[in-house]
């Protein structure tokens, strides 16, 4: 892991230090999914430093709306990229090892992204089990599940671990091994739409086209709509570094719903991974504009952060149209 020193020159004010830490944090979160690797493990420590810095300045009576907004944007981006973060650092066990050594404040969720993902999947499943008059009860159950942050049920843990292993094997093009792992994940939670989507992708890779179509149909039924299914499949393609497939999926999503902010966000991510930087920037800008109109701040924040990162990373001549 590359070494990152956060020692600041004595001449800098506490505000300057905080802004530099925020800039480092934004840069690292923005690079997730672009080969950051184990350097991503710096991110939780930076969140600690920025949070402590904001608390210190606010306690001193200083207003920090700009810095607070930047931290909220970085937080939203990290939560959306939680699975990518775990993949970059080498898996959930690596994060658990670092967390065990660091002993962070349990309230600092950025140290517990493995458990955030497990709870998120558990919540999705539970949302499918109730409806109508039971909505209030569901919220109570989800709140209770969140309070049990450190102890997701064994089925959820097993499913998550097997899916992670399946994704790693798929990235190495060990399709048969990956399919075996996802079958184990689905044995734990048969109705998981993300697990079903991954299974369909692996069946396609193995040439099992008819079986893949049936699996995708089951996944779409679990997602509840074609739009949600396309989003889930595009995100899965991105996690597997199948960026051309993700690009096609994003285009299909936009064809289905022309004003899909999420569709343009995924289009931008796929193009960025493929090196189509001008197209990626245009897609991120469109995602941001649509998300603002549709009151979807998380998508807007993600699009802006990634657009900003591309503007910093890519030379002007590389983005110009031929």
C-alpha cells in the first residue's frame, strides 16, 4: 500500500489543513474503481481526520458549510462505491484486519463498509416481504436491523462472502468456479436479485444462453421492474470489469427511460473505464443535471465528484473531439 503522510507544514491554519485533507479524501474516493488498490485503505483514516477537524472548528465557533457539504458529498460517493472499495482493498477480510488493529469508533461507518453492504442487501430482501399496511412495521424492522449493525444474520453473511469470491473468480475468468460460488450464495438467500443477476452473467460467459435468460428473468422479477434490473446488471458488469457490457446496459436503460439520471451516471462510469473520457464527462454532466431536477442528491453528488476527477486526471487534449 502506498504511504500517505498527513503531516502539514506548521504555517498552515487548521482550516487549511482541513481543506487539504478534504482534497485528499475527494481524490481517493473519486479514484475508486480506477485501480486505486490497497491505497484505498487510507480513506477511512482520512474520514476520521476530516470529521475530527470539522468538530474542532465548529466547537471553536467557526462556520463550515462548504467543508461540511464536501464531506457529505464524499460520504455519499463512498457509500455508493462500497463494493468497489472492498474489491480495491482485497476483500472484506482485509478491511476487518485493519479495523481490528485500528479499533475505530463504532459510529464511524466508513470503517464498517463490509457490514454496511451486508445490511443493505438484507434490507432489500426484507422490503420485498411486506407492503401496503405493513410499511410502518417494515421501517421498524429495518431500523432494528441497522441497530444490530455488527451482527448480520448468518445467511446474509454467507451470501455476501460467496458473492465476493464469485466476483474475484469471474475477474480471473474462472467462470465455472465463480458459478459454483454464486450457487452457494443463492443457497443461503435464493431470492437475492443481485445473486441471480451475477449467476445469469456467469451462465452467459459459459455459453449457457438459455439458462442465463431464465435466470435474468427471475432476477428481474425480484427487482420488481425492468429499470431496477438494468441498473443492477450494469453495476454488476462494472464490478466484474466488463465495461463494454456495462456500456450497452446503460444505453438500454436510457432507451427505456430517456431521463434516467442513474442511466447517465452508469454510462459515464462505463465510458470512463473504457477511456472514452469526453463521452464520460458529457454523461456525468447529464446525470448531474437530471438528478438535480429529479431531487436525487446522491446521484448528483456522485456524478459531480467523478466529473471533477476526470477533469483533474485527463489532459484537455485527451477530451477534445477529433
